[in-house]
């Protein structure tokens, strides 16, 4: 028991340190956004920039559950169950699968437009979202899932001349469990709260007004052009809200990070001291 107490103390302490680290990163990112003046797209220069504009799409993909035309989506599936290693009889929605997918799109303001590559971007807020359930309560069969996986894999490599490597990562942007009897339910309703398994999707579509903060530089996918995309060591944020809302969300995350982090460190130190016998439990 003493060994488990020491390990538990170390785990809580490490979690607290991580939350402090995350909060500090949010503080730094918030300062970067504050110090960066919003630019007109026509006058963008290489480096960190902040822009606001509307989505224009030459290409589009379909969201997995509602088949809505969009340029980026996130999906997840949740199941009501008890948390692992919990003695509580209270059921909670536990995420059992998730993924995201997007294609490059344009963001336009009154002065021009720029390519946005959403791959690896941190999407803070989506303007659209839906929740679904299966009328029968059944999940897709293993055969159906394998069929979808093979189709997604084939589609991915049919767009390139490169041969499919034997060891390769399967597409995580396409859900395999899509029952054929999905119906939409109202998010936050009593029905949604008591549905055993739910399917969620959020997306960005044409004409959405977006806030984008990130690096503007050479586009490796189209030599001779520029775009905004994820760059190593630099933030890349896309949000369906304005700058002040982004900064407000950062402030909440920083506050919660420090509060919960302090609690975790305190609990960790206490458990560690009990475990090594410095104080009695």
C-alpha cells in the first residue's frame, strides 16, 4: 500500500506540473496574440500574423454523419458508462473514438484572400455541430467497418502516384462506426443526456467567419505560393469567434490550470510524504 501511495503522489505531482506548464504556454500564446496587430490579407508578410475573414472553398469534403459539405470537421463517439477503476454507479459520457479531417481553403477579407491549410491547427470553436443516435441502438458490424477502412485507405493513395507502403497509418479522419439509421437529437436535451451511445460532429463550411493566428510562409504543397499553416514551435489557431473571445477562453484555461495544478501538486506532496512515512495517514 505504501508503494502505491508513493506512486499516486508522484502521478498527482507530475499532473500538477503539466497543468502549470500548459497554463504558462497559454499565457505566452495570449501575449503573442495581443502583441500581433490584425492584418489585411493583401498586406501579409512572412511570420506570425492575425487575420479575420470568410471561408471560400474550391474543394470540399463531407462530414461523416450528416454529409454536410465542409472544409474541416471533427467527429467523436461517446458511450454512457462508468469510468474505468471507478466505484461510482453514476454513468458518464466516455469518448470511445474521435478524429478530424480537412482540406486547404481560402480565407477572404475586403482586400484579398489567402490559403489556409488546417492540418494540425488547433480549432478552438466550430460554428456548426450536430449530435446523432442510432434508432436501433446498434453499431456498425465488423464487416462494414473493414469495408470503410479499405475504402478510405484506397481513396487516400489513389490521389498520389506513390505506391502504398506495406506499413502505413490508416486514415483516422474517417469514422468506421456509422450506423445506417442515425437520427439527429438536440444537444443538451434530456434525450441526449440519456442516450447510451451518441455520435457528434462539428465542422467549418463556406462563408463561415473565422479568426486565424499563425505563421504565414511558403506553401510546400504549391511551390511559389504562400499560405498559413502549422510551423514547428509556432502556434496555429483557428476559431469561429473573435479575438476577444479567444483571449477570454485562454484566461479561463490559465485560471483553471493554476487552480487544479496547485491542488494536484498539494495532493501529490501529501501522498508522497504519507507513503514514505514522514507523516501518518
